[in-house]
């Protein structure tokens, strides 16, 4: 990988070329490429059903399918957290991954006179948390001295969106949203010395790096349609303008500008029996190189994602429903790893715990999802467990 002061990474990302030459610890090694590891703005229900999250029955608060928020009918808040554990190998060296993300916070409030819903979401977009270490030797005062080079990246990119969803008749809802990509990344390079090997005493570690802030516009259009009682269709288009990465006042180097592609999504849910539902979805986006941003050897081009799952509405205690979910998903990832396009495969399951329910309205509940997945790109292989927990509260 080339050093790129212009792109706001300088010496710090030199570690990406050294990964595999020493112990590695990271949120995921894939996050060291391009703009990072994509983090879908999906709640636990969507993750348990294959991750696409479009066309789900009932009311939902999902940035990719805001039109379905009209089904919530009453003020609703969702909060999602996501613990993650992974292990892998690259060129014979092992790596570990662990951490907790907060991929989605959503608010919805109905305007009854207009038969519509105001939405506000704050969601993850790209995760850039990773760390790599490389052991080496330098000559100090004529003595070979062991050193450890540590390359660390912290932060990522998120999206803040304000939306409006409008119900048109009984079967059709339309939605529009606008907002900004925001966030920051701090990248550091630290070299520590084994001062026992030299007679000059303790040697102060060398440290370099900086912080870059991201900003760029985004907007989306979506629709949800129930042509018959046993079928729901949904689709959305998410546009993003250029994403600027600007160094802070204390950071050396220039900024960068990235081309963020338009994302096309479709999904559908069919009623197989009165208590069993099938959801399917897919998405497409085309990543391209940009001058002063992503290089041609970095981007994967057109990428697809396919997912689906089954939801069984079982009976719980006190007459509450107890949804049980199973799903599967296959996705391409947008940034090449050593000239190979990474892919991700996930098997998922989960359930919904409706704590307080009035008729069909869930006033308080928790959705749980567990995923077992793998990523591959050439000599890189990674297996991971990912949990997702969504807390739901509704009421006036």
C-alpha cells in the first residue's frame, strides 16, 4: 500500500502493508482498507432475518426502509447495540477482533393531522477501528535494538438523517430523508524500544499521527406497498454526495475527497401461513476510484448483497407474541484486500421479547439476534460472532 499524506493517512497506514508480520488485534482487519468496514444501519430484527431489513411486516424504524415507519402509529424510540468477537488468519499469522458498536438510534413521531411520521436516525456507516503490531530491529549506538511498531486507528463514519414518511391510502407509504455523513478518525503510529539492549537508559517511544473529520450530504427515497393482504413490497434509493476528510488544526498533511456510491435496495415479505412469514432482500452499489481519494486498486467496483429469513410468530406468556427468526446472507465488501474482493457469509437467528403489549402495539420490547459469519479475501480468513440487541419503547 502506498503512503498517502494527501489522503490523510501518511505513515500511519504503512502498517496495512505490514499486517501479517507480527501479532494483530483489531475490530476487523478488513477495516484497515479504504474507508473501513461497512456497518449496516439495521436493528436486531433485520439482522436475525438476513440483514437487508426491507419490506418487513408491521411498523419499522430503519433508515433503509423509512416508508414502513408509518406502521408504528405512535411515538417510538429504538436503540441498538452490537457486541462482536472474531478470530482469523492472514498469511499464516493469527488475529483477533473484539468490541461493541452502536449501529442505530432512531426516533419516530406521528403527525396525525397529516397522516405521516417524522423520523430522526443516527446510524453507523463505516467502522475504522483496528490495530496492528510489527516487531523489528534498529541499530542504536551500534547495538541491534528490538522495536515494536504499533499502528492504530480509532473512529469511523456515521449518518444523521431527518425524514418524513407519508401514508397514501391503506396500502402505500412513501418516505424521504436528508442528512449528513459525519464522524472522525484518529490514526497513530508508535515505535517503542527495548532499552535494555543499549546503555543509554530508557528511550522515549516515538509517536506520530493525526485526526481527520468527515462530512458530506446524503438523502434517500423509499416506498412500501401492500398490493394484497399476504404480500409487502419495498424499495429505496440512497444517494450520497462527496465525502470530505479534513485534518484538524494540529494534524499535518492534506485532506481527501471520496466518491460515495448510490445504493439501491429492494425487499419483500410474503405470508406463508397466518403465523409464518418469509422475507427476502437485496442491494447493489458501485464503488469507484476518485482523484485525491480512493485509488483504483483499492475499490471493488459493483458489489451485491442478498439476504432472507423466516419469522414465526409464536405465542408467549400473557398472550404476548414471541417472534422467532432465522436468516442467511451473502455480501460483497467494497474495498479490496491484497487485490482480492472480500466476501461475507452470515447465518443468523433471534427472537423478539414483547414486554408490554396492547392489542398489536408493542409498547416496550427487546429484539435479540445472534450471527455466525465468515469473511474471505485471498489469504485472509476471518470467523466471527456478532450479537445485536435492540430496545424498543413506544407510547404517548
